[in-house]
């Protein structure tokens, strides 16, 4: 139950973080960072509670640890995507839509529009994989709970 409660609160924290980053509200960004830290501490407490000494809850602890790693990646990717969206890119005036960019080695400072679009594409794919993995962990936790309570 604690894990489900934390995941619900994480969804709220992600919405708050998104708003804070879009408005560039540094205080709110720090606040959401603290919220994520507290939520992780709550999950770690559940993992500690699963250390029953005889290994019966080892599978539960393993899934929680895996989910925490995915959540960490998701948070990093969220920030990375926002940074890419707000990055300053150089527009190539004479490049047509869909055209491959020329190298221009040493001719520019910073990323090109193509560089940012490619990085965003990769980050979105990684995010989708991460979210899917978290959902799989949650499903596995629900199945474990059903097995433990005899509801499955």
C-alpha cells in the first residue's frame, strides 16, 4: 500500500516539476527535488522492512530496488528533455525540411537544431522504455501482493 501511495505522490511531483521547469521557478524546482528525495526515502524504508532475515521477501525487495532505479532514470530523463526543449539552437536558414545537416565543424557554438531533435528523439524513446519498465514493476508488485494476501 505504501508503494502505491508513493507512486501516486510521484505523479503529482512530476506535474509540479514540469510546471516549475516551464516557468523557470528555481525555488519550486528545489521543492520538487526535495519531494522526490522524500518519496525515495519512503520506498527505501519499505525495502528495509522487506529484509526479514530469511529471504522470503527478497523478490519484493529486488523489484522495489529495480523500480527505484527506473524512477531515478525517469527523473533524469524528465530534466534532460526539458533542458533540450529549452536549449538555444542554431537554425540553418538554407537547409530544407528533412535535409541532412552539413558538418560545419568549428563554424558554430552550441548544438544545431538537428542535434537537439535527435537528442530529444533518443530521450523520448528512453523515457517510454523507462515508464514501461516502471509499469511492469508495479504489475509485478500487485501480483506479489495478491499472492501474499491470497487474493490471486
